[in-house]
C-alpha cells in the first residue's frame, strides 16, 4: 500500500501495488501531452478514441490506461492528470476537477466523500447515484475552493 496526495483537494489516498497516479503538473499543450502518453503506454489505436483530445474547451485532462501483465495479477492501472496554467482561482478548480476524475478511475472516490463528510458537506446525491461525473468533478472543484476559503 502506498499513499498519494491529491494536492488541490488536499486529501491523501492509499493505492494498491498495481495502481499508479502521476500529477504531471502544468503543460503548454494538453493534446501534445496526451499524445506523448498514448505513445509511452502504446495505447491501441482502437482505444485512443476514449480520449477527447481535440476538445479545445478542456483546461485540464485525466489520462487513464489499464494494462494486463504476464503474471496472474490485477491489471496495472495508470492515471495521469495535467492542466493548463490558469490564473487566479480557476487553478484550484481545474486541478480538483481532474483529481476527481483520477479518483474515479482509481476507484477511490470514497476518500473524497469521507473528506467532504468530515468537513460537514456532501455532494448532492443525484450526482453520485446518476453517475454524473462531470458535474461531480465540478462540484469537487468548488469544494476545493471552499476548503481553501477562496469562495
Ligand atoms: Zn471533466
């Protein structure tokens, strides 16, 4: 078991041995960084479509890839987040948004919920029950800002 830190959400999450998380930080070009990761992990052409890389509205990105290994172990899980440099409050919002996607891909969203409950708040149930992940990620962005008393 190893711990990783979600810096914008300010929470620590335990990962299993086959799980990897990397906060790659600020990048100049989201599409170029995604293409680098696609090459690095040798993502199959048929699977590249899962990444919405040409969407120019993105301010951050969450890359995820799962790989089988030779031994009879669970698939290796790799998750990267990266984002454009945004001035002011937007920075925490975007980073917390991408961290929420990362938590989902790592199956660790409950640690965010634990932290919210500890801080006497909970996301609207409809976001969880209806699996509205984009709305949930936006809610987390606002939560991270409130936690830092930015709003
Ligand atoms: Zn999103």
